């Protein structure tokens, strides 16, 4: 594939590589052509070599304090510069907080389109075929692009990550963004209390809906999830009623989950909820 694939990897605040980076690398390698991984952030230099172990030939590292917190005004010019420098046929992001915001911004800057929340990717000649759930997960829609670069975001855990086996050249770049270019200010953060396994990482999810009759029933769901080594989810109706934390909401306006086993109790199966479990195995 001419000019190959550019992926945007991610790292956590404490300097750990986010799993979606490996998943994107594997997907990009399967499409063919050289793979370049862009890694943006602050304090991420320590995972640059790791980011290149999953199929990328080059890692472009932009480690700068101005990129510590995700802000579109800071990340977009860096992403645009890298995209124009590499001139890839395909650009991939994770369907993460960063990817959901940055991918469409970059598409607008580059005068192209983006397919969001994809669960399968393939090439037909030089055309990217991107599949994503439709009709609440009851069907899949396939998208193609009229121009380049072809940009897509990939649902977390929708694609398998390859085993770490290779290495890549790490190229350092400056962000080239000044503080006066960033028009937003982060004044504080509120993190929801969380215990146990993250909903997105759980191999077993036990979810409850309004049919449970009240918030008291969720104690039993927590006990069941604990026995199974899983996490507890909830429908939007439950969260709207205040029966369970919004952070546990599963569905189109909540979290997309991909466990090996999903147990739904007292949930009607509305299309918005089903969209959040369309990639569940059982």
C-alpha cells in the first residue's frame, strides 16, 4: 500500500502503553504497507520502544509537557503535521476519549472523512473497507472512502493484538505548539470512584436493568460479578434513576463492552443498550 498506515497510539498518565496501541498496530500491519505509530503525550518516552513491538516500522515520539492533558488545540496541529509528513493512505485511531475527538478534527483539517467505532477493517485494492455496528448492533454497515487519507477509529478490544515480537526506529519530534495556541484551560478533574476490574477490561460483565425493581438488587449483582471475577454494568434507565453509578452504564451513550460472557438481568434489550454489547462473545 503506497505510504502505508499511520496509527495514533496512546499511553496512560502514569506512563503505561494503552492496549489499543497494540490492537491498532496489528490491524494496520494486516492492511499491508509500512506502519508508522505516532505517540503523543508528556512522559511517554519510556514506552516508545514498546509501542514499536507490535508491527510498526517507525515510532514518531512527541513528548512535551504541553501534551500532558488532552486538549484538541494542542494535539491537532501536531497530528496534522505528522499526517502531512507521512502522507499515509490510512490513518487509525482508537475509539477512545482522545480518538473520538481528535479523529474527526483531523479529518476536517485534511479534507477527508472518518468512519467511527469500527469493528473490522480490510483492504479492497487501495480502498479501505471499514465495518461498524448499525441498527443497535443488529447489523453491520460497511463504509468506503472517496479520497485519502482514509481515517477510521477502532473499537477497543474489537480486534486482537499481536504478540510483542519486533522493534521499530524511534524518531523524536518537538510538539511545536505554544501555550497561547491552547485556548482551553483545565481547572480540575473529578474521577469516579472505582473498585475492582474496569468495565471495559472485564472478561465477564453482569448488568442490571430497571426490571430489578430497585438499587438494593445491585448488591446481589456485585456478589455474582465478584464470584465470576467480573464487573457490574447497568442500563441507562437504571443510571438515570440513580440506582447505580453512571460510570457503569453500558450502551450507545455509555460504555462499549467486549467480554467473553455478558449476563443481562432485568434489561429490556433496547437498541441503544444492544449497541454497547454488539461485540460480546457470549
